[in-house]
C-alpha cells in the first residue's frame, strides 16, 4: 500500500466538481444570510445577565428548560469559572426583580441557589467590537493580499484573498443556516480561521512556486498536482491534530466555548478544502504560467552581431 507521500491524487482533474461544491455552499450561505440572518447573541443585541451560585454543580439543561417553560426567551446558560457558578443570559429588557424571579424558579427544583448579581448588558460594547473587528478583518485581508503579492505574485494574492473570503462566508453561513448563536467568541474564531487557512494556503503556494521553478514541463495542472501531493501528508497531519483538540473542546469545554469550537471545526475543514481546491485551482483560472515566476531572458542584439 502506497503512503500518502508517494500517492499521486489528481486534485486538479476534479477541480470543476470542487468549484461546483464551493459554489453551492456559497450560494446556500449567502441565501441564508440574506433571508434568515444571524442569531445574534447578547454581545450584539443587549439583554439581562443573571449570575447565581449553587451549593452543588447543577444540570444546565434543567436550568434552561425551567426558565424557558416559565416564559423567558432566548435563554443561554453556562458555567462561569467553577462548576457551581452559573451565568444566565436572557435576551429581554432588564427588570430590577428579574434576579429574584430567576432564583425563585430555580429553588423550586429543590436546589440550594443564591443570587450573585443581576444586571443589564448593553449592546453598545458589542457594536463597537463588531465594527472594530470588521475593520480589522478588512485591514488584515488587505495586508494579506499585499504580502502574498510581494512574496509570490499578484495572481497568488487573488487566489489567497478569494479563498479566505470563501472560508469566512461559508462559516458564517453555517451559523445562519442552523441558527447557532453568533457572539464575540464566534467572531474571534473567525479571525483564527483566517490565520489558519492563510497558513495552509501559503504552505501549498510555496511548494507550487518551487515545483514550477524546478519542473521542465509546462503542464500546470500536473505541476500543481505534484506540489499538492507533496504537502498532503503535512496538511492532513496538521488538520487532523487540530481537529482532535477542537473536538475535545466541543465535547468537554462546556457551553461557554461551545459555538467557538463549532466555528473553528467548520473553519479548519473548509480551510483545508479551500487551500487545495479554491486557492490552488484559482491559479489555473487566472492563467498562472511559468513566465509569471521566471521571466523569459531577453536576447542581446549586440551579442548576435559579434563574429
């Protein structure tokens, strides 16, 4: 059985199928964002925050079900530091008596629970962070494009930028499609996805450039396949070990980083796919050739006149 290092997979031969898959995912994501929108968390919408302390670690699902059955809407429950400290977020206008109302309902379950604090969470801070993060995202993409253009060539920059946009739109589309809560932790995960995807793309691009310079053939799809196959074992090892950690966070990390881990898992999977089939295959679409990296030598007319 051949190892991944020696196995030659025709990635570029399947690029049209991959483009169709990417196009479908982008279409679904954009349609969901336009017609359904994002399920924004309290960081962006504002609401009420109640912190309570239990004598023993409670069931978060039981707390959530109790509050929802009592008329509270958009309830988010998570541990806060210790397992006995619980943070409850309610997407509704603040009521001075809401803390006592929540504690009274929870005590009906037979638990020993004490109110720590109840306060209003405004959306202003979330709006500022969202705007600043959005601007930072645009600046980062611009710097990435300049960096890739300077290190490689402008056609590489186009491929890297479109691949990053592809990853971000699909991850955000997943949150819109399944109505997962989109808060500041998810926004932070998106920035991490951009860094991960860019690193993977740069590794593949570096090997493509090196292979083009060393190869004596002009068959670009064959050159790309050789370069991608050479980096495949590294790509799979990096993605696999990263996903192991992220799945551990997903199953064991608790409610506080639940959606954060979902965003990173989706980003790593989509980013690995895009580094091969979007970033690399787009170089063929923009007609990258050997002369873009190795300019043809100009003939010296004076040398021809010498006897």
